[in-house]
């Protein structure tokens, strides 16, 4: 036996509890199922059973058997034993995911730009990137005051498109799982104010997104970054000018950024209304203006202008972003013009897949289905398509040795976010129509991300007994502290290559195509749009899900 892999945080008492046990080569396929037992902290046996029959897992190439100890529901601290070998420690408790939710949400505070950041434990940086200006490609010139935002990923850029899905995912978690998030204490400068910590953290990024809207016409500039990535230095040491970058020609703003802001600001208007009505009004006005611009300019695509080499987030088709903005504005206002735009653009075939920064149609469908005044026939079609997509993932989750819902070709750049976003889809399916199997599969993806994988690693920094250590993340590399900044999700296995380290890895089954190396940005970078669905999953895991 080579490895016992399980969720390093543990399990809630009523949930399914499984571990993956990796057996030695092909011989593991022939033997009788082995016995396992679960022991408590004193070494006393609390549960015993037999592994399932071992099978070859195509994603990892491992021979894997499953230990199912769902029947053990007594809260406590445990280890799993097979043939005298023990797993790492794990807990069974109702609040077992609460620290993880706080840690992963606080990682956004760590990504704050334009202010002092101090997460405790030495994880801090001074005010950064205050030297802002309009780039010639924006159609404007002159200096610009910094207005916050989150550093996007391992770099210090800020991108409206990627901020769009990240912020929306977090706001959706707020709307779906209020009981898990309302009381969340983040210890941020805004704590104790009228706005709950969770929303206050999100507002830091929203304010920056709003600042990229051109007041004169409602369009939104695509991004604010330096011309090229800086070295592996702390953010305050990066003195390159932070430019507002546009498309380089009329109308300078991009459809993707503008429609994304319209959608996010429309959600914000709903979420902030009970706490700060004036801010909600401001968000709604910005959303309406952005939507009008995007409807009038539906095909202004973004490509990096000459001499700009930071992230592009260039989309080939922004129809799904506009569809999403229309649906969010309809859900917020109930107004006919937005519903009409949504229904007119709604495709006959609802291609339902997990959402990503360039593919927002699922968000458009789901938010329409959640709207109070949704047409019941359209809603039923969306629920059906979502159930079908969930059913496929439930099946894959049952077939995978480690319980995740990924297909072999899903192990590409950012595959861990695909697992998290599949989790979001599964939880949405359950939210639209009760589906306990979808909840189990969503949680299985969470288990995969924090330990139940062929590396036996938690892909979230400082979480679990064996978290990864070397994210491609400038502050983690440059701060002089050995352990990385807390709460960050690795991009995860990527069979497609993409950087010098990944390209040199020997070819192995796709889940194995990962190493813990900070140079490997296609394997081990972190990003706000990867952490956001993880927070969503954890918010769900901290809720009743009844
Ligand atoms: Zn900064």
C-alpha cells in the first residue's frame, strides 16, 4: 500500500466519508478487499470495514480502493488504518470546514492592492501600485489615483474580466449561503462597520472595478496593469506604472469587461441593499449604464496592444457575457427590457458546462432561473439542463478513484478550478431542485482539493496536515518567510504543459502531472477566480444543504 488519501480537514457527521487507498501496482487488483479501521486520538477502534474492490484509476494510473466510513458520525479526531499504516489526522465535526472558509476568504484580503495589508503571522505588505496612469491605448491620458482591487493571481495585475467571475462567484455564495457568511469574521480594517466583513472584502475589489467605468459613456476599460510583469518582488517594491489599458482604438473599452461589470454591479445592488442603500443605488446605476454600452457595442474584443505583455483575458465571443448581464439586471430589477434581451438571445440548446472567465452562459441561465419573475417554462428548461450536467458529473465522481468529477481532458491549466467550478454547478443543481447525490459529488470535489488526490496533498496553502508549499505567487516567494501566504488554491495538475518546468515533466497519467514548484506557473500559480469557487464550495459545505 502506497498512500491513504482523504480530506485533510475531515467531514461533517452526516456527510459521506470516504478515503482513497492506493495499493501496490497490479497485484492490488487481484487480492481480497483489505480490512480497514478508524481509530480515535487515543488509538481506540471506533469503526471498521473492508475496502471496496480495487480498480485501476485512469486519471492517476493508480490502483485504488475506497474506504467508506460514512456510518461513523461521532464527533472527534481520527486516523484511518489499513495494514498497520495510518492516514494523517482528520476530524469529524459540524464545524470542520469553518476555519477553511475563513482562511480562503481572507486570502482575498492578502491580494488587496493600494493599501497596507497585514494578515498576521508576518504575512504583510506595504501600500502598493499607487502610481497609476491612463495608457495611450485607453484613449485617455494623465495620472490616475489607485482605487483598490485585488491582485489577480501570482502577478500584480488587475483585470476586470477575471475580477468579474471571481466577484460574482463570491456574491452568489453570499446569496445562496447567508447562514455561513453573515457572521464570518475576517479581521479586516472594515470589521465592525455596518457592512458584514464578507461583503466589505468584496467591496474593496468592486470599488476598483467601478473605477474602470468611463463615466462619459458607461463603457469599461479592460484592465489595469504594468506593461510587463515585474520580477518576483513584494508588491510595494514594484514601482512600474499601473496603466489603465484599453483596446487601442475607438471605443477603447471592451465588451467583455463592460458586460461583466454590468452583471457584477447588478448582483452587488441586491447584496448591498440591506446594508448600504446608497452604495446599492450606485452599483445599479453603473450596471444599467454598462449594459446599455455593451448592447450598443456587442463585439469589441480585447487583444493586448503593442508592447503590453500582461494577461489578456481576451474573449472571442462576448454574447454570453451580455446574456449574463441581462439576466442579472432582470433578477435585480424585474424590468421587462432586461428579460426581453435575455430571452431573445437565449439559445435553443442550453449548453451547460462549468463556468469560467470566458464562458458565463451558465451564470446567465442560473440567475434567470433564480429570478422571482422568471418565466416558469424557461426556468424548467434551465433546471433540466442543469440536472443533466449534474448527472454526468455524479457519474464521473463515482467512477474516479479519488471521487472527483473531472474528465481526463479536464486536467489542463487551472484544473483545480474546474473541480471547484464543477462543485459550484453541482450545488446550484441541488439549489434549483433538491439532489443529495449532487451534494455528495460537490463535496467529493472539495475532498479532492484538500487531500483526496494521488499526491496526498492539500492544494490550499496552510490547510490540512500536508499542504503544498511553493505557489507561483510573488509575495510568498519574496517575503522572506518559508511558508507561503495562507488560503491559496494551486492551479493543480495540467497535462498540457505551459511553462519550462511543466514542459519537462515525464509523461504520466494526467492527475500525476503536477509538482510543487514556484516556477511552474501552469501547475502551481494561484488566482482569484480559482479561490472564489473554493470559497463558494466551502460556504456550501458550512451550510445545511438540506
Ligand atoms: Zn498592488
